[in-house]
């Protein structure tokens, strides 16, 4: 019960700590046109010391594949409570995942980074496919991923 409450508190702190202290942020992830099944993606936040702070979204529903999202899995121990209620379908090659959250203003320009780990069945895993500092200056600027992500932006 304690871990569920801690996860709820953390998710709430990341996403909506108060209407006046949060703003809508759209995260757009477009995958490359690789040949293979849909990708599992996890979007999560770390602090300036690379300590895990919380998960924003998990794309992919079969928990047996979560271990392939390496850095996220190590940070969370694969704890399903970290993604309870924040999952969706895997993302197909060449497709775009667009998510909008009310993210805390405290996450921006304070050393936090957004990470995307990616995995595709029968292909190489890609921990930290994208890592981008959550700064005002980075907003709206597309960045390329290392393996499966063609581009990622937040606005």
C-alpha cells in the first residue's frame, strides 16, 4: 500500500501539483520507419543527479517486455505501480505518439531531464533513446533519438 501511495504522490507532483503551478505540455514522439513490430516506449523524468523521479507514460501493454526498457527497469525494478493507469498501445514504425500533460512548472529549468527508453521485439533495445533537459530553451526544438525515435519535441 505504501508504494502505491508513494507512486500516486510522485505522479501527482510531476503532473499536477496545482493549477497555478502547472501548464499543458505536449510531448510528440515520431518513430523511424524500421521494419518490425510496434515499439515499447517509456517516458520518465530524472533529476540533475540522474535519480529517477517518475514515469509519465508507458506505450506497450505486456509486462514481460518491460525489462527491455533497461534504464527505466533498473530505476524502478520493473514495479508495475510506477505505470498503473498510464499505459497505452505500443507505437508502430513511422507512427507518432502525442501526449499532453499538465506538467509542474518546477520541472523546467531546474535540472530535470526527460528520458525515452525504447524496445522492439527481436531488435536491439535502446535505453536512453532520447534524453533531453527540460528547459524553456529546449521547448519546441526537435531532437533525434539514437535508434528508434526519429524526432521528439515538447511544447
